[in-house]
C-alpha cells in the first residue's frame, strides 16, 4: 500500500513540473473536474478556473514544496499540508502554506481541493 506521502508526491510532482513549465492546461489536469481551487485570488471551481489562474501567473514562476503533515481522511482521500515557496524571476520569493485533498481513483490521483494561505 502506498503511503500518504507517496500519494501526495505523485500528484504534487506533476503539479510542480507543470507550474515550473508554465503549462496551465497541464496544471489543470492534476485537478478533478469539480475541484475547489483557492489561490491568492478569488476562488474558482474546476479545471478551467485552475488553468486561468495559472495562465495569469508570470513566466518564470516556479514552486518548491515541502510536505509538513499528511492524514488519510477516507479510504480514497489524502490530506496534505505543505510549505510552498513560489519563486519569480523579477521579485522576492513568496512563501505560502497549502492544504490539498488528493482523491485517488483508477483514472489517476488528482487534487480535489486546494487552499493557499499567506501568513506574512
């Protein structure tokens, strides 16, 4: 059986690679179609909202994450709480905290909820 951390890393590594490559559609593919998405702008639902959010981000944006906590909250859902540093080519790094729910399915694991908090 996969560990909570292994499940999270499988999805988050795909998310990070797509963010770093500035490929909004590929970022959106890491989310469920009904995902609740809250970045640092007003929230949205679904892949279109995710894609539009990441398409509006500047070129050169990269993400570096560290898993702080995990919980299995259902047989097919893993909660992750992370520290994420978003780096930019033209301004200081933005440290945030991120909570995600990853839904497992035979079609592949995807993020069903994404909530960013900035404590600065």
